[in-house]
C-alpha cells in the first residue's frame, strides 16, 4: 500500500464548487504519458504550478490536493521488481501484439494496451489501479564524491514524479482541498 499526497492541476473556469463536487478530472488525451486516467504531481506543489502555467496560463488554473491511498500501484519509481516487470511486459507486447510488428511501444501505448488486454481478460498480469513514474526535466546532478577521485557518477535529487489513477473510488482518494487560487480554498 502506497500512501502519499497528490496535487491535481486543472483549468480555472470560475467554478470552485463544481471542482469540489466532481474533482479529480480524467485526462484522456492521446499523448497522456501513462495512458488515460487521473493525474497527480506527487508531493510537488511547485511542479503543479509550473504545469498549470504551461497548460493554462498564468493565474488561469486551479490546484487541488488529495491524500492518495494506492493499494495496487505499479511503482516505476521506487520498486525495482516493478520496473523489471514493466520492461518484460513491453517486450512481450512487441512480440505478441500484431499492430506493433515486433517494435517496442512507448510507455503510454504499452500501458494503454495492457489495460485493455486486462479488461478483455487476454492477460492477467496487469492488476494495477494506478501507476507512478518519474522523469528528469532540467536535472540537477549531484556528485557522490569529489572529482579528483576520478569518479563521475551522480544522482538526481529533483525528479518529476507523476501518479496516474486508472479509476477513482473512495478507497483511493480522500476529500480534496483546493490549495490554489487562495480565494477558492
């Protein structure tokens, strides 16, 4: 069970009560990174603001905070076994899905196909209700040791972590709290 805080960013349409009643809202765009679902920035209000400004414009967005309880999450951030399993599933799809012609699909397409096959009972090895992934935009690398040791390895301390819920229900989300703009809180 993974418990965390997620920030959900959406367009401000001057409807705070509607947001309180019906949020979160599904993302069903073709280019959604982790397939269609309900997206959250994990413990990262700064990135929620950056996304709001980029997607909707300065001061034209709303950010809601949720306490997330994710009992069946595919964790591509902190679980090495889950990372390896996802890699194996991508390879499996490339070999077995006729439309892929042996080519490995991007992650978003792989997840969408796996979810569809799970729903149609073609596979039973994708039992997840959510997924957690990260990327590294504008990374700030930190060295482990001084340069004179001839070691160049680094670590990244500011990954961008997103969570995508495939479905919303009471066991997954607690009531929301609008944290931006302040007049809606």
